[in-house]
C-alpha cells in the first residue's frame, strides 16, 4: 500500500481551506443588509417623498427664535406633469411651482434665477438647534408634517444664507 504524496495533501488542504473561507465570507453578506441600499439624509436637512415629488436636504435657517426663517433644500418633480408644492410653518405657507421632471433649489438671494425659489417664514418659533414642524403638501398626494432642523450661521456654509428681518 502506498501513501499519498505530501504535495497532494497540501493541495487538498489548501483547496478545502479556500472553500470553507469562501462559504464563511459569503454567509456574512447573506445575514447582514447592505447599507448602500438604504436611503438617508446625507447632509444637515431631511428627506421627504410625497407622491412623485421628492424634497431633499430640507432645513430652515434662522438667526434666533422668533426671527425670520428661510427654507433651504431641493424640490424634485419626478413626474411628467406640473406640480405645486406648498411648504408651511404654522399659518405661513409658500407654494413653489415645478415643471415636469424639474428640480428647484430653495434659498435666498437667487429667486430671480431659473431653478431657484425663495421660501421664507416671518417668524420661526424654534431656536437654532431645534426642530420645527414643516407641512409639505401637493394637491395630488396630500400632505405630510416633518420635523426639520433649524440652523443659524454658525456653520460657515450657511453664514451668508441666514435671512435678516430686512431680507
């Protein structure tokens, strides 16, 4: 009787080890969800989907509690028809018209340019760092109330966009 050669044993052990390692590593992806498939707000604002209108990175800029506030973010119409989107804080509301498959950015100082709209609220009853309830609505999909962060000019990227009582 002859015994297997040492090289054959090494190859068989290596092959078996690789097969076991492959099964173990494949098992990890089978039991853990892929986080790249999760939608999330990647910035300071929040996301809202209402029918075929998506609101992205929505936040409110205000210098202090009770001061004027400005909505920042983007409105995206994912339909082939016009959409009217209303944003309201308390009794104050503003409607933005979106064309088919159009994106409109919210902010101050650029409302005369195409693709931009200014949405301001005379008084935000929440201090910076808090959350204000904003009602987002469309005639087609109804409305939803979301808690939106209120920020001030502490972060450099928002310093020039915080509205004042005269703006």
